[in-house]
């Protein structure tokens, strides 16, 4: 059974940093594309970042480019999202997600992700 567990969320002041972690069990993370999403209150879930295992390419939403960095530690089966220069509009529940099949590139649609974590709350105060 595949399980993803996010951690690292919390309350931080604007301009601060947080590093989110997504630990996987039931699969070898290094073989799979991993995405980060977020959902703010009253808003739809949006894609934040994705890292493809097949070619190492990364994707960032325009709203986080230059501030967020996705990385992975395959030995720990963990993916990270380093978030710097946080803004109040970054407040949301953050989720990681992955695919059923190894080697597939980052999906273009949220619906293409097969496995999701439970989310971790990030709150940025002004």
C-alpha cells in the first residue's frame, strides 16, 4: 500500500521560510514524479511544483517561482518543498502526490495523480 505523509507545516511570519517534507512508503520515490499542491480556504486546489524522475525536470507555478524549491532525497524516500520569502497568500493546506507508474513525467492535470498525502497546514501571518 502506498502512503504519503507530509510534515513541516506551521505558522510563520511573512518573509520567513518553511521546509515541507513528503515521506513515502510502499514505493521507491526515486522512480516517480512527485507533485506538490495547495488549497487555500474557499479556493480550488492548485499545483505548486512537480519534479519528474524520468528527466529531472521541474515545474513551478508562476506564483512561487524563485521562492520555492522542490528536491528529493531518494535514500530517505522523501521529497521536500523549501519555501522562502513566504507571503500571506501562501497560506494553505499543502499536499504531495505521486503516480501509479514509475518513469512517467509530471502530469499536466491534477486528476492524473494517483496517490495523495493528508496535507499539512501552512499559515503565513502578515
